[in-house]
């Protein structure tokens, strides 16, 4: 069964090692075969991987796109160790990423790494707000 991808005008898509750029109209593509496929919004570059979790995502992305886990595994594990040391509560997210890598499903590992980014954003939000979340309904003041 083919993968159906709808692209907005000007949207980019990575297919294998090629970037496909849509023209000025909405387009629907059907892709068959085995190649790494990522939408532009899911691609990180070294310059946009500006947090530890994003660096982990970038490492997994390289594994996925190049189809070679061993090539970057040393760097990946150094990043993972730094993340866990800085925030031990990330361990369940890291375990999920590692499990997907070990089973060979690098796309699912990317999705798990996206959850790590979301969790990191939540942690950083708590730090910036002083660590206390006030419910929107104001119930903390009662």
C-alpha cells in the first residue's frame, strides 16, 4: 500500500536523499517503496537543534535518513547520557527511543524523540515560570 502525502504550496518533502519541493498548488503524492520520508516541518538542521532533546532528535534523524545507526551511535549515546544526567525524569522517553532503534524502526524512534522534545519544552517552561503552575481557573488561590 502506498503512502499518501498531501503537500501545501511551496512545502518540501525529503524522500531518500532528495528534497521534493511542491509548486504553487496543493499536491497529493502516492509513494511506494522503502525510503526515508520526512516532511519539512519534521526536519531539523544542526542550527535548529538548539537544545539537548533536539540534538537527540537530529541524531535519530541522521540514523533514519542515512539508514546507518552505527555511524552516529557514539555521538547519540553521549547526547543521551547528558540528557539523562541533566534530567533523570527523561529516562522513560529515552528508553522509548532506544527500544525503537533496537527494533530497527527509526521512524518510530523519531516520533519518540519528538515526545522528548515536547517534554523538554514542558520542563523548561516550568523552570522559566518558577516551577509553579497556576491552573487557568485560579483554583490555586482558593
